[in-house]
């Protein structure tokens, strides 16, 4: 598929000045792939935390403590969601009313697909809240989420894709897998569990806690404000590859 650069709505004026718009722009060569976290990265807030707070299944302090180094996030999710007593419909209604996508994300999976850029979501979140968000915005992307079953005695979560890995290692493995296939990999994340994947990536877009960890450790990262930045980075790399 061939797209004109201006059709992609490139907002990076500097990029446009330095790189005059070609009459046609071929698909970005398949040299880059993107792996992204979901909660707090694709969404502005952590959806899981929002549910737990709204239905009084966890306190702010318990949630804050879950972001410390050394916490097994999926074990924590399994344990704390068992305390959640609410019907599926109410949980999903809360998700739809309170969840906002980060700017530029809505068109991002389609942009990647149109340009042969592999894109996947690696998340410790669960299908219970990811599915209504995907459905509302008609999003399609390869993704890994925990499976949740709402019962009278709490929400039971399983993570079949983890096997014996921690979430941190799983995310890093997804990045390394794409690198082994010959791609350079962008990782987008916001949390402590994203640090291993960020270390394994060629380019990091980081928000919130992950940005702080990267700075503290001297790991190069661009502050993730929106997904237009990620798209513009891919376009810039595509233009470079054409030179
Ligand atoms: Mg996150």
C-alpha cells in the first residue's frame, strides 16, 4: 500500500522541513516493530487500578505498593481481583465510562498494519476490560492479556501465555523475539514491569514510572506523550531508509 506522507497527518514540522514530501512514499521497510504495554500506556490511566479503586477491592496504598521493584504483578493481580465483588456488566460499564485512549492510538494499529510494521500489545491486564475498550474503538491488534472469569466469589484470572515466566520477562521476551527475527524494536510502556522490555528494545517511549526508572538508570528514553510521536518516528526511519 502506498501512502502520501501528508495523508498520514504528520505533525512533526521539523521532519517535514528537513525531508521534503516525496510525491509518493512506499511502505516503511519492515525494519521496525513495536511492542506496547496497555494500562497507562495505550490508555491514559491504569484501567485495572481504576476498577479496583472504584469497587473498593484495593486501597490507593496497596496499588502504589504494587509498583515497587520485585513485586510479581500477575500474582498481585490474581490475588487482589479475587476481592472484587461486582457483576461483569457493572465492571465493563465503569471501564467504558472512565477509560480514555492516549492521543494518536486509535489510528496507530491500522497505521502499522498498512505499513507492514509488526505491532503487538503485551499486558498484565485482563480481557474483562481490554475487550470492551477494543470493541468500542474498533481496534484490532495482536495482544496478550490475562483471562478473567467473574464469579460470585471474585474475579478469577489466569495468564496462559506466561507459562513459567514473570510478566517482566515475558514482555522482554516479546521484544527479543522480534529482534531475533531481524527487526529493530520500539517499546512503549509506563510501569516498573516494563523496565526489562525497555532495556531489551532499540528505542523506548516511556511514560510515568518507567520514564523515571529509565532516567535514574541512564537508559535513553523519549517521554511518551502520544502515539503520533511513535508514528512520526517510524515515518522518519522509513524516510532515512529510502536515502
Ligand atoms: Mg502499564
